[in-house]
C-alpha cells in the first residue's frame, strides 16, 4: 500500500500540477520561522525513502514539536510537528527534495486559492515577500482536482500521524497556562509569538517526557514492520472515517500541568484548512 500511496501522490504532483516557484522568489516560506510547515510521519517516510535516511534521524535533525494557533479560538493551540527553519533542504533558493517534499509544501499556494484564502493571506505581513501571492495562480480544472485530492490526503495523513503519536487525531492545548508562564518570565512583554510559545512548551513537554514518548514511537518507523503497520491503519477505512470525524469535531482540550496533561471536554469547530 505504501508504494501505491506515494505513487499516486507523485502522479498528482508531477503529472497534473505544473506550479513552480517564480524565478525571483527567495524562498521566504522555507526560511521564515513564523511560516509553519507542518510535517506528518508520511512526509518523513517519503523523504527518508528518497534520501535513504532513517525516519528518526530526519525527525530529530530537521523537525520539532511546536504549536499553531487554532482558528476557532486564539486561546487554543494545536500541537504538531514543524519543519525547523531555515529548511535544511533549501539550496540556492530551490528545494533539493522537490519531488518528495511535504504535502503542505506541495499544496501551497494553489490549494489556498481554491479555498478562497489567498486574499486574506496576502494581506498579512508574513506573506508580503511571496511573489506567488501577488497575482492569482493560473490553474486548470484538472489541476484543481489534483490539489483537492492532495489536500484530502494531507488531512488523512495528519489525523493518522497524531493518532499514532498521541492517540488523538488533533491534540489541542489550552494556551492559558503557557501564557501565564510567559508573562512571569517576560513581565514587560505585551504580546508573544508562536516561537515564544514553542520555547515554553519545550520545557513543559520535557517534564512530561512527551518528547521521549514521541521519539520512541518514531523509531519504530525505521523498521519495515513499523511502516507497514502504519499504512495498514490508513487502509482501515472504518478507522479512518472515525479519525476524520474526530479531526473535524474535536471535543477534548488538554491543559499542561506540571507532570501530566489533563483533558477537558470542549466543543470546537474545525477550520476549513487544517494546516499553516
């Protein structure tokens, strides 16, 4: 199944999409720490196959656990795997793993145009240096269909990644305790960036041994049996339907305590685009 999934993604990306970064682009999305590139375990497996590199090495060297703000409520943050910036696979403003790069990279910017979000994003200062956002991307109907399929694959891989690592397809954290800690550490600061939250999160998850738990899970994907088991879960349509329902309608929020994460029942409505 692994080969079938990756072959289908390659066909969609290489045969049906013709977007290439403009020649005058200096790859701001690959450099800027504030631009989140979410990574899934499937991205790491695909990159590992291309580079003949263990998944655990890719994760430890090029990724980190971090947070993204939930669109539903800025008080809540979503735990995810982020690509470290600047991207280690960037050379002369071009991607050295172009064919195997993360699905979130492949979806940008066309998928956001399909979702009607290009105007909103282009107004944000973070995206002012993106040449590809200065005018609409020309796309055929075939390309739109390919992007939608890749977008669905990305959501499936995201849900299964988090279920594999955390036993929940979308792990949402109440940021209030983190904010309180940041205010104690920086009493003169009025606002905090996601990088600030990531740094204080790192201290807290180390006390929870969460990083060790994640790495132990990822090490299993260095084996043929581990990867096979993960893809078998993707082939379980009943399981995936249940995970996608939970992804779209998360009902548990976690609060980080000193030595544990405590779950609370909450009702959230999922954002239309679950990444970046």
